[in-house]
């Protein structure tokens, strides 16, 4: 299965991404606007696969979310698990409907 995080924050807004699972640390990456970070994985036989990511950009220093959780995503992400990061928050592609769904708003500015 392929997973991806697309930066759609706007021109000049880089996105820092650090994703990992219990067994795999994919490292920290800086993604320019309209670029993507992608990785491949296979859900484990115990149905417990979890990848989480920490995102950061000029308005949000650190935001952690589950990029793949078997229980939540086994049907939504049949062949790929795609995320789109925008000014409003984080959208997830639903493989079944092919529609982007708003999943996570950014925390309020303090």
C-alpha cells in the first residue's frame, strides 16, 4: 500500500513531516508547496498497523496525527492512504468515494 502527504499550504510555505510506526522511522522531511512525501508499507497480519506523523509549518509548530490506523483505514484506504495538508487543516482521500474528506482542523492560535 502507498501512503502520501501532499503539501497544499501555498507558495513559499514548507511543511516538515516526520512519520513512523512502531518498527519503522521514516525520518524527517521538508516538503515544498505542491510536493509530496510518499512511502509504502503492508498492514501486518495482526491488524494493528499504525503510522503516525508529526507535521509542522509556520503557523503550527507541531501537530501529530495518525496517518494510517488499521481499524479506521482498512476500508477507506484500500490501495493508498493519501493526505492533503492545507491552511484549513488536513484532508484524507476516501478510496471508496474518491472524495477528499476534512479530517483534522489545526489547533486554534493562542
